[in-house]
C-alpha cells in the first residue's frame, strides 16, 4: 500500500487525538495502549508503518508522553512522517535488540495494557511473555469511539472520495457491454478508479446475472449476456488515506419483469434507511428501516447481510448498521447504507451510498442516480 498524507495534516490534530486517547484509556482503567502498524496507529500519528515481522509499536501511556518504538532501519521513514513532524518521541532498536523488552520497560508497573485489534498473534503472544501478569485488553474499546466521530476535515476527505468514485460510476456504461467478461470490465474500472484520484484500488465487484446473487463475488471470466442485471460495487483509498465505497445497478438490454419488481422494493428500502438517519436514532433502527420494507415486499429472506458499515481510514469500521447494535448515531458518524436482494442462481441487486450523520439529519456523499441504468445490449 502506498504512503498517504493523512487528513488532517496539522501536527496539533494528531497531538489532540493522542491526548483524547490517553484520557479515554485512563478513564477505562488502561495504563497503556500498544499499537502496531495499522489504521489505529495511522489515526493517532499519521504514520503508515509497514507491517513487518520486526516490531513497530506506538506506546500511548495514560500518565506519560507517548513513544513510537521502531526498527532503526525504519526510523528515517517514521521521522519523515507526520509522527516525526508532530514531535512524537521516536525510539529505535537494532537487529540484535529485544524490542518487546524495550516496550515492557516503557510500561513498567502497568497492570492493564490494550493492544490494537488487528495486531498479529505473534506479537500479541510475545508482548504477553514480556509483560507477565499484565492484563491484555482490546484497544478498539478506546479508539473506535474516537474514530467513529469524524472531524470536519475527515468528512471533507470522505466527500472527495465519494465524488471520485461517483465519477467512475458515471463511466461504467462505456465499459459494460454484452460479450465482454466481468474481468475485462473490472480492469477498465480499476484503471478509472486510479485515474479519478485514488491512490489504491481496494476492490472491484462486477457481478453479472447469477453472479450478482453473491454479495462479495470476485471478478470472473463469465461473459456478460443480454438481459443480465449487473452489480457494480467499487472502492479505493485516496491520497488522503480515506476510503470510497459505492454500489450501483446496471442492466444490459431489457431487464426481466421479476427483477424490476424486486428492484423497486430495493430502491424504497434504501431510501427509507437513508431518510431515517439523524442524531439520536440507533444503528439497529436504521437497519430495520431498510429491512422492514424488503420484508413487506416479500423478499425478507433474500436480504442476507447487514445494512451497512462505518467507513474512514478503513472501508469497514465502526459503527455497523445491524440488528442488535444499539449504538446511538451522533453527528460526524459516517457509514454505508447498502441493502440488497439476492435471488440464488438468477440475479442480485444492491444500492449503496456512504452517508454522514449531520447535526439535524443526513448527508449522502454519493450522488449518482439510484435508478437502474440500462446499457444497450447491441
């Protein structure tokens, strides 16, 4: 993955994030957060460290200044990143040193530490051995609530990502033709994702005909046929480090009557969920707003996944829009609304927007039409 200049870039923004993480850790009875390369470390420091077998670890202590422990061969990159620019203390270690002992020394006397949720098991176990008797918890309990509430700068970055992926969808009819394979269409889309300003292509789903009934279908060599509905779900990461994710529906030629009937229900379900978003409602109630419409239309058993997921530095992060999640929405929370109806062996359909909960309602970051886009078969 390429390096990204995180948003916001101002040094004090990262310092403020660390300060809030320290305060939250202390309130939760955690003496230190131990974060390896990944989105939590990027969120707090702006440093996109390489995920190596060598230990890189941000040590955020509740009662002391943070320290970034890095292999010395990675130190120049760390110092050149926003982490170095912010004045964060960087401590290097040589190839023959024990970095786990170094981290243990930095948190001497700790009773509880929290490790980032995506830390490799090898590193989790070695930190456990280096800190005998110290309780381990998940750092996500502290950091996820901070990351869920996007700053104005982060929302601007997500808005720009949404506009870029919308521009790609605007050109999909130029590539989606009967006689072409999903893989050929997907290659054109991937090229356009980069051309429209993304640093990386994170996924390209082109699910034609029966393949559309598999929500996470991979590109295949299936030839697109006249009459095929096609699910196009695409996303990438911008140079600012923030993600896009948008699904629209296309049909090559004339769609079947039964597809049009179910698609009309899907459109109403997606709109109902978006309209329901506002401060004070729960994630579960947004899910229910979509699910109830689909169930009432007679397709309840064909909606086989949650309604949405949070988005930011990762394509999938908190909050999750799913039954049983009583997380109350607050201004600044960004997530997808993407109900689907899937007929096994026949076809599938999904409509997805990224939305942001605002002070008094909702802003949709994707603006392309929700109508079925008909591409001429000839």
